[in-house]
């Protein structure tokens, strides 16, 4: 837990860097709102557009299905980031900030606020916060019927937060960089709210406030309530994937979503793909190193799987960054095709894993629903010969009526 302050520092730098950076800092091409269209010359996509769209749509659909099924935090987090990573890897293919509406993955509500060039980014920030508020309200209403512990709230809210964190921060940074005074205030409020939420979560998962313990359950270890009843049921989705002493790693997932969102915002300006891809590679390598050193996941198969996915993405971005700094135009094009293909393989692997886990979760629900009547029948089994005889006669009569109706 001594590493928690490092996450505080990492988060502070990532969250406040856009506020301090100049819009044209380190850009090789002059950049302004008025000259944006004049110099923009998109390159041909490295991979077929239809293939990229199908891959990203599959990732988006599987991620949403995973959220509804309540799957692992890391699986959903990496699935959402893989979508953004592919866009960063295809830096020169991206649309400009004011070139039209955003994808439904970036702005599920598809709101448009205002009539200026950044109306869709304003709509994304406002719409994503409204959507999160609506999900929270709806989930709370359901919890009043099922019970807070059974509904797994408030810990379950981490799932839609992970889904919306990256796109919201990306549009917020765009507003901070290019927006009007009012839009800058909106973007700053959004980034500040995300920053405060991350800090509060870090404190909540610190040893002083953490209410679960890592105990042996037979041959394995599992999380159990330490002091507060139903603590694991309420908040388990925040840390159930991780082993003892690593419950804070959910902050790393949120920070990665925030970082990729910021990089995506700057990548859309098309001003300096070399620096942006290099920064993305550095962030991805830092995440890979944290997975290798901390080994946060409780199960070995999860450690191997998620580390492999992070290694694929880090390799792709590092290859492309090195090529952009040292390669020729022809080698850069080839490397870009290879790196995007690697990221696409990672996306499809995550999609297949997500759909498989969703299927297992649905099958488990089905099995439990079928087991309920059998359990009730076993509990109401007669205990005397007279009750047994009466029940036998009643069952035979019901069976005869059913057979007669079928004939």
C-alpha cells in the first residue's frame, strides 16, 4: 500500500497537464481553429476501413454486454482502452475535433449542444454525465427492491464509469484546448470532477478505510467482510479481481482510461503524431510494468491473459513510435500496418474473452433459476407415510390430466 501515493501523483499530472499545456506546444505544424482545415491532409488508412469499423463495433458491443453482465473490471477496462488505442495507432486517419458527430462509443447519447465547431464535444461531456447520473438513479431504484447488497451498489457503478471515463476526458480536454470561455469552464469542471472522484476512491481503498480482508477459504483465498456486514457485496466489484494488498489497482485502470482519453484528444488535432504515439507507448509500457511487478490479479490465468494483452498493445505502440522517429516514409507505412494489426488482434481477443464470460454468466443465471424449484420441492418433502400417499395420489391425478390434454 506504500504505492498508493504514486497513483495520487500520476493522477495529478495526467489530470492537470491539459490545463497547463499550450495548444501549440511541441507541434511541428502551426495549429489554430481557423487554420485547421487548411493544412490537414489525411493519409490513406493502413487497414481496410470496414475491418476497423467491424472490429471497433464488436469491441463496443461486447464491452457493453460485459457491463450489463457485471464482468471483471480489468477485462472491461482493457476492452474500452483497446478501442482508443487503435485510434491512437492510426493517428493520421483520425477526424479533426470539429469534423462532425462523434461515434456512439464516445458519445452514447449523441447529444449536440450549441451550433459552433465543438458542439458534439460539448454534447459528449454533458450527455455522458447525464447518462452516468441516470444509470446511478435507475440502479438505486432497482436496489430498493432487490436490496443494496444484492444489487451490488455502489461498487457496481465502477463498470459504467470505466466505460465513460476515457471518452468524457477526451472531449473535456478538447474543450479546454479549443473551446470558448464557457466551454473551457465546462471542460475544467468535468476534469475536476473526475479528479476528485479518483482521489476519493484512492482514500476509500486505503488501509485506513478498507473494510475487507484477504482470508483463506479452503484451498484458496477470497475476500471476506472485515468489520462492516455485506461490505464485499456492496463494494466487491471494485476489488474482487485482485489479490490481498492490491485492491487499489482499480485506480491504475481508471488512470489508464484517463491518460488514453487525453492522448486521443491531442491525437485528433493531427499536429504531431510522433510525440503522441511516443507518449501512448510510454503510458502503455508503464501499465505493462505495473502488471508484471505488482501481479495484482488473484488468478494466474487472469495475470497471464491481461499481461499478454498489455504486452501486445505496448509492442505495437513502441514499434510505431520508433519507426516515426527513425524510419523512412515507406518503413513508417509498413510499421503502421503491422502495429494496427497487432492492436486489432488484441481487440478481437478481448472481444472473444468478453463474450465467452458473458455466456458463462448467463448460463450460471439459468442454472440457478432452474435449481430454485427443485430446492423448494426438497424443503417441502413430506415426512409421514400419510403425507407421502396423499402427495403420490395428487401427482398421479395431475399427470393423468396432463396426458389427457396432450391426446
